[in-house]
């Protein structure tokens, strides 16, 4: 396995993901068959496009604070791209009612956290999840020591969130880890129970 320094491409679009991301995401998405997928942090749109193509019956809504012109291809692919910030400056609350309505949607929900403040985003969004909802975060490694010993310069060179960053909200909101295979491609996947 090569060290990933810039991600890979999906249908010619930059995808800032580990080269094996699709091997883990594809069976998960097909099995879970989400009604709605909400992504925080669209970036270049490669992962977003993959999500829509792999889950064509899911409504895919993606948020980023930039890129409206560059990401027009997502709208053409059926993605609802929204160029705006939905969080307070301190990431302690959600400030956008439309976003809150999206999270409170009654279907089977997956939220992918991959924005500029992953810990803040994960913590505040998790307070709004319903039983059965899934939430994931990217650039995740269990702890810094594991990142330094097993990931850095070997698998992935970014660790922007650890279990310590999301432990309290996971306990408070009854989030349990599911699909531990996501850890190999630097994602954490949790499901709200009860």
C-alpha cells in the first residue's frame, strides 16, 4: 500500500481519500441503502460524485463554503450542492435552519463529516441525530500515538480527529462504532442507538 499524499481520482475528479476508500464504502452504501446522505466538506467533489453514483436512489446533499462554480458538475449529476457555512464561528451550534431540517429528515440518514473543523462539526451534529442514523468523520485515527506509529508516512498523512475528540458526544448521544473496517481508510463510522 502506498503512502497517500494527495488522494486519488474518481472519474477524473479529485477525491481526497485513501486509494482503497471505494472498497470499504461501496458494500456499506449498498447494504445500508440510505434515504439521504449529507456531506460536510465537498472539496473537489470526487467523493461526492462517487456517493451519488454508488447510491443513485439516495438524496445526496453536500455543503462547502467555497467552490460553487467549480462544482457545477455535481448538480448535473443530481447532487444538491449548497455553498454556505451552517455552523457558528465556534462550532458550538448550527446556525442554518435549512440544514437542521435536512438532519431531522425522517428517512435513513448518513452524515459524512469532512469539513474544516471535524471535531466541532461531529460534536454539534451528533446532538441532532435520531436512533438509526449514521455519522462518520474523515482523517480519523483512534489516537495520536497510533497515527504516528501506524499511519503517518505509511497509510495516510493526516489525523484531524481522534476518539478523544468525539468520546463525550458519543456517550451523550448513544453513538456506537459500526463497520470498523472504515478505520483502515481513516474514517470513523458510528450509529445512534436508542
